[in-house]
C-alpha cells in the first residue's frame, strides 16, 4: 500500500517508482558534473604539467568569473520560461558607455570626464535600462522574447561599434580594472563576487518565496498567476536584474582584458547557453539549480583551459561547445521522460 511505512516492491508501484527515477536521474545529471570535473582535472594533469599549478587554476577561475555572472543572469531568466540573447551585447555596451563618460575626448571618450565612481554607476544603470526595455517589450507588449532580445543584441552591437568607431578603448581609470586585478585571499575580487552572487541566488531560489515564484512562473505561468504570484512584475524584474549582472560581467571582462573593444562579448551567448544547459537549466523553464549552472561554468572553463594547453586551435572550441549542448539536450530528454517537448 502507498501509505505503508514498509518499503513497497518496485513492481507494485511502477508509476511512482518511474516518477522517482526521473527525479533522481535529473538530480544525478546535475551532480554528475562534479565527477566530470574531477576527471577533467586528472586528464589535465597528464596533458600539461602546468595545469595543476596554482597560477593556472587561479587563471581558470578568474577567466570564468565574467561568464559565471552572465550565466547566472541567463539562468534566472530561463527559469521564468523566457530568453535574453542581448546579454552578450550588454557585456560590451555597458562598460563602453561608462568608460566613454569618464574618458577625455582625446582618448575617444565623450569628453564629459565624469568621476570614475559615476562612470561605474553608469555601467550598472545602462544594464538596468537595457533590461527594463527588454522587460517592457516582452512583458507589457507581449512580444516574443527570442525575437525581441535578438533584435536588441543587434542594436546594442551596432551602437558599440558606432560609439567606439570600431576601435579599442584603453585610457580608463584603474577602478575599471579593479574587479579583475584586486586580489583577496589569493583570488581575484571578481571570483569572490561571482561566488557570492551564486550563493545568494541559490539561497533565494531554495528558501525565499521570490525564488519559488520563479520556478512557478516557468513551470506554469497561469497557475502561478492564479496562486497570487505577480508574474508580469517578477518576470520584468528578472530581465532588469539579468542585464545588471551582464553589465557587471562586462566590467569584469574589461578588467581581465585591460581594454574595451568593439567585439567585447561577441559570441558569448553561445557559451552562456552551453554552461546553463549542461548545468541542468531547462530551456522550457521552471527547472534547474544554481549549483548545476555554476558547475557548468567551471566545466567549460576547465575544458577551454585544457584545449588551450593542448594547443587545440581556438575555432574548434565553439564546435566542441556545440557538441556539448547537443549531448546535454539529449540527456535532458531522457531525464524529462517521453512527455517532455
């Protein structure tokens, strides 16, 4: 019997056992990245003697910090059942505008020469504005999120190229590089920032009603609305938060590279989706965890580092990421069962 305290034979509760198996498999898919990471680290030790050095491991974490913030942003949006392809362009345009507000006209700036702290605030404000516009178009005007954010990606990319005249911005205050260059307890400040951001998001999703609302909205927005959840307001807010995180990620990239060029963030969205998907974030919305998403970021960071140390041509990296996405989608299909679309 179902209510019995004694274990029920598997054949006597096939439907329940099947559901439990699917749930456990989905959880296993998320946790499976941990042994995969360990395996890659072991392989890395054989590929190159410099892989396990402290400097290289810190480099992997540092170079993954910006990606982690953008993956966090995209994961939160995807949990609501939406997409934001424009995050990669926000990574470029937000820090560029902030820098040009600070830089003199002789250095390709706007000539306003704002204080550095005002330029940093402007970076976050630009991100918030982009997210606000995306949210308005998707939530209030009910336009397709994929098309809207694809168009925004193109618009922002064109604005970045136009504003920088296709060149590179160098003459910026040292505070624009601080997230990548400041070392705290042996790690760049950007790594700690990404870790704290994921920790807060994981806590909110697990224990706060707002986090549970994101899952509810992504799972069934009509049922969430009937339960009293403010679907439109929360979804709009997530778009704003996502773009803010992307703008901060752009600032991390700026510090890591030491400059801003017209191609900053270009093509990043493919890696972002690769990390989210292999980390267990469902593209259908309503399923996934921050632990899985972070594991996906670290996995791709290690893969890229291994390929670099093995002197694999860079153009093969995108092909490998694509193969990883396809493999993860097939695993998701198995985990979700036959009923998943």
